[in-house]
C-alpha cells in the first residue's frame, strides 16, 4: 500500500520546476522582443534625425559580421592559414596541414607553457654557464643575458618572445621542468591536448631538427589558445620591453619585438595588426604567426617557408590583412 501511495502522490516539485521554466522562457521571449523593438525605434528615430548612417554603423558594430572565406593566394609563403580567432574556423588555406618547420614560432609554446607552470612570474632565475654553452656553438639568437645573471621570470618571458632569446628558453625550461628534455615532453603533451595533430616538438627554441615540425594550422591553433592568456597577450602585443635591473645589467636591458621593429605601420584597412612572433632558419624560411583586429573581429594568420631576404613574411601579413579589411568592408556595405 505504501508503494501505491507514493506512485499516486502528485509530484508537486516537478510541476513547480516546470512552471518556473515556462516563466523563464516567457521572460526571455519578452526581453528579446523588447530588444528588437528598441533597436527598431532607435533606427527610426535616428533616421528622422538624419543619423541613419551612424545608427547603421552602430548596429553593424554590435553584430560584428566576420569574413567567412578569403582568397589568400598570391603571397610569398608556401604554407599559410588564416583563422577566425574566436570561432577557430579556417577561412583561408595554402597547404595548411602540410608538414613544415616552425623555427622560432616554437617559442609561442615555450612561453605559454612557462606562464602556466611558473608559480610566481617575479621569481628570480639564475642563468648558468651550462644553460648557454651549447647556444654559442649553435649560433642561437640570444636576448643578451649573461652566465651567472639573475633575472626575473617575467623578463625571461619577454626575452623569449620579443628578441627571440634562446638562453631565456633554456632558463625557463630548466626552472619549470628540471631539464630541457622534460620540458619538451610537456610541449608535446600540450600539443596533443590542443589538437595539434601534425606537430612534434624536439626543440624549445625552434633551432632546426628533422624531427621538429608542425603545420600552419597547428601553429594557428596554438596562437589562438595562447592569446586567451592575459599575460601572454600583453607580452606578444608589446613592441618593446625594458627589464628590471640585474646583478650584471643594473640598468636593465631593452628588448624590441622582431616583428614590430620590421613593421613600420601596424594599421591595415579597417584594422590593426596586434602582435606576432617571427621565425627564421635556412630550412624553415621566413615564418610569422600573427593576429589582427579587423572591424572588431580578431583573425590569426600563420605563414611559413617564405624564401628570400628582407621581410617577405611581414609583407604577406600586411597584404592579407589589408585584403581581409577590404572584404570586411563589403560585409559592412562600405
């Protein structure tokens, strides 16, 4: 009998929850309807006051339509991917999933991993002779720190991304993982988590190795992830950085971004190039992983393998971001 009573007892809790859901649904519907009415009224009033164009631009800026597809041919680089930073959708592709050498674009992974694993970005790290000995032999690019110099972690991070300092990479890797090889293991684990299926890291700085490779699409995925981190974004968007004083450089060192110093004007059609990381080896060619904001929408562009001298990778970025701005203008009806 007890069982029968329980089955016959009305489930008032479910009814109350159902009622609440219906009320919330009606409320959301009313709010949406009211917003539509407000927008229509604003457009009508604005038109009557001679503010039609301004109102239209305001509404368009709220909608922020993104370019869905772009022809990115006609550039120097044989590998390229253009991606919507918010959605992750690839809107332009040239051999984007083909294996290539990433050179110093590798340092994006080194930097974001260090940021995520360091307990204190102001902790002091001493650069040892062992850290830099091999770098001199390999003729690796360095930021300028010396053996036995004690440096804040945040300054090492800037040293990785702006002047592309290999000694900064080693110091951070040793601090985070205990050794370069163990840090490389972390890099590959992170790459797998991010879906970088065409990537294998064997270097923390991007110095050429046959088993150190990636794809333009994978580097775009990596940059998309990294710029969500406020510290990383602040670093990569900086044209220069002056470090704190150290025991060897009491007045500090000023670093300059390898991208910004070769980019005389960051403005492009209806937008701006916000930041980027260059790379170059003779095997990898000129590489650049960058991002720009066009009409309020962020896009990521990764190019690799550009031959020749000068800055063919930066020329590619300016060309394609301008093309993106032109295409975006069409969406806005300008």
